[in-house]
C-alpha cells in the first residue's frame, strides 16, 4: 500500500490536506440515515468514504480518523491515522482555539486562549461531512470528503473561517496529523525540495523562524 501526504493550495481563507491511497477503481460508498438530504450529529460519529479510504468524524469535536474501507479494495479495515488523535488549532484575530484535549500544554494558561472546540455541530450533505464551531467573531468550518479517481481514492480535509463582521479579521490554522499507528512510520513530509522522510530536522530557510524539529 502506497500512502502519500498531498497538500493542495486553495482559495483565500481555505486550507486543504488530503491522504492519497493508490489502488483500483474508486466508488463513493456510505450508508446513512438522512432527513431532507442532511444527516446531523452532535456527538455521534459520521462517516464518508470510497472503495479505498473512509473518514470518521466525531460530531462535536470534529476529530477525524482515517482508515481503509471495510470490505473495500484492501479487505478488512486498517488504520491510516491514530484514532481521534489528529488535532486542529486555529488562531482567529490573535486568539487560539483547539480540539486538542490531550496535549501536556495547558492552553487555558494562555492569555489569548479563545476556547476548546468541543461544541461543534456536524452534518452530512452529499458526500461531505461539515463541522461548524461558532465563536464570538464568526465560525470555523471543517469539510471532510472523499475523492475518487480511476485508480485511486483520497480523503480531503478543508478549513474555512467565516467572518460575521465587515472589518477584516486574520485567521490561520495548524493541523496535527497523527500517523503513528504502531510505531513512527516516518511518513513523507512535503518540503520545498519535494517529499522527504527526514523527520529529525530541516536546515534554516528563513531567519524569522526556528528550524522545524520533529521526532
């Protein structure tokens, strides 16, 4: 199985990440109970997927787990990310919001901590799971959906901040993808030099930022 981390640029205020699995013909497949084309959830887990990969999203936290599709191209379900351990952190107008509840860092100690993203609302429309967290200055939106190609399938994740005011608001995000299933698989990291497995550190390429250190 060949799994790659593919990062795409999007429109203003959108960020995307996708996980790509090579294989045969992809077919979108999920079974859901729906009302008027929407399946909603506050706490239950929602799923979308294709023949190769499936995303599972918890309704209130928006935590995403990615697996191979049960009885799909790869047979029995296999983990591609550590269950419910990939986290979103967003800075909006200088304030931090996160659904990371297991970090040893005490976010509440920060003077600019906006709050935990625990009270989101998720629903399925078409092939997309959308999670929305309302904050004082607007809303943070996360989209998770499968994409099918002739010989491949992938799960795409996309984030957006919706400003409810007319004045500009800065927004940026960080997504921690936990691919350590049984051991550190040293997944490829996209750099300006292409994909690299060297997670120990990269040489400085900007004097304004410290070197990237990973383990």
